[in-house]
C-alpha cells in the first residue's frame, strides 16, 4: 500500500550542539547513526543490516522508496532519503531556469509526500554535485548555480518540513568546495562529505574550513580505485577483501568513531549491496551471489562489540607465477601459469573455490554511475592445490592478446565469501 501522510506522525530530528560537540536527536533522544549506503535489491539485505547492528541507511534515488520505508518501519530503522537531482557531470544545465524550476517542483513534491513518515531521518538532495571533469580528466569547478539551486530546496524544506535536516553530499571535503556551498546554500544543516582513503585528511579539512556546522560522512569504505596503484597499462589494482575490511575499519575507528573535532555526527559505509565499478567486487559488501564479505564482519564488530559467529574467509593476497599485480604480469598467448591466493577460514571450515576470468572494463564510469560488467570468459583449469592457508590453481592464459582479470571467490559456507582478483596482460 502506498504511503499516505494522514496516518503517520513524523519523527522530530534535530541537530544539537552541546559543549562544542554536535550530535543528532530523534524525538529528543540522542541518536547515534550506524549507517550504510544501501542499494535496494531485496528485503533480505535490509534484514541483514539490522542483524549486523546497523540502524540507518541512506539511498540515492526513489525507485524503491515505498518498500524501503516499509521495511524501515517494520525493523525500526531510519533512512537518509536520497532525492536525485541534476548533475553537470551527467549533462544537467543549471543555466536552464525552466529545468531548474521543474526540478524544484519535483523534489519538493517528494518532500511533501514523505515528510510525515516516522522513519525518515533526513533529506539528501544531491550526490556529489561538485564532481566534474575537464577534457583532460582533471577536476574542474562547477557552476555556482548548482549550489544555489540546492540552497533554494533547503530553504523550502526548512519552511515546509522543520522536522528533518537537509543536506547534499560532496565528493571529498575540499575546503574550497565547502566555502562554495556555504556561500550559495548557507542554510544547509549538515555538511556531508564522501571520502575513502582520503578520509584520513578529514580532520585537517574540518579544521581548515573552521565552519560552525556539523559534518556527516555519507560515503566511506575501501580505498578507491583512483587511490591505488595501477599496472603499466593503466588497470587499477584492487585489494583483496580482508585487506579492504581491515583498512576500512581502521579509518572508521580513527577518524569517525574517535572524532576529535566534535563535528562528525554520523557515517554511512559504502556499499551495502553489489555493484560493478572497475570490478564486480570493489565496493559491494555483498557479492552478486548474495554472500557477505569481511567488511560486514568488521561493521558488525564495531556496531555490536563482537564479530558474528561465522566470519567471511580472509583473502589476503593474490599472485600469478609468484608475481604481484604491481609488478605488471605479462603472459604469453596460451601460456601455462599458476595463480596463488593466500586465504584462510578462521572457523576452519572447508573452503570451496570459484575461479572467474574476465576481460577488463571497456568503458569506465565516472562518479559511480553505470558501468557495464565485462562478460565471463572460458577458463581451462589444469590442476588445483588446496591448503589451509592458501590455494593454487594452474591454468592456460587466453589465446587472444589483451587485458584480463582473474578472480578467486573463496566460499566459506554460511553465506560468506572472500574475494581476490589480479589483472594481467596477454601478449604474443
């Protein structure tokens, strides 16, 4: 049944400041955000968030908002509701007054429709509007009218819906961007930033900006594909899943949970779901199969104080012919090669291994938008060797020259998985 305003009482969400410390309250009670960015595929993912100790999720669009709100109400979760608005990166022209006016009407209609729902935490009215590249793939400044348009929406929200804060999310926390936001959208309630490896610079950015407003980290997670080394032919080298998880947890603890600025009032780990971005495993905490990775185990520990009973296999390293990806693996057409993955299961469960060979992505996306997943290719496994601390597999390289990536999925049972992949080049 679609949501209707008349039968609901909204939660009153406030940003409060006491003793130079910002925080959130809901109906007068302190609220600690234990959040993720969730891409809805089914109700089970939301149930899994509740089971892991999470209490909040953010969204980016409205396709599944009715189901998301229904599940949030059922499970006692809150939602930072993402409302998509135009981005210059995708061709929206903020000099087009008519398009901006139509957008304002569309967004404010959404506010009116859902502002009474008790499980709305806040509104996120744009995602990374400052992300824009020039012809040399370098960051460039966006039209200030982008921020002004967001400021108009925020001012409307303050008049129509005083119960929920309003924000929009910036890529990174560059003090220059923060200054632009405050100039053209001065009434923004929360400065929302998104940062991965760069999260470690957030305290310095907050200090440098010296703004009397709270911050929220609306995306953080593993090291981003732009933050890691590449092969000589320009392919990003992804960390194995256990390395990702420990790094994410360390940055989360040191920067967000042990916040010394007094201004960080919540965070959302990315990504509670699965997506293709450079690889099918880089950002998602779930695989396409629905299996959970070590990232979820780390969040569970942080949120509940203990790991789940059964943890994901710990994939720590991968090599081909004892060569790391950073050393630029080049194989001859049809060459026999051996891949080795260092992976363990803490419960001693017997791991089953799945090997997948793919070409590299043809057209790389920007800003996390749609990217086509390469097709899976045939792979001839010659032999395998399974040990408690590693697995080896000998295979024949493809006959056709080109760029490839080999994936290992270590299935541990109990819906848990360890991931590792390695890029290589086939030459004549």
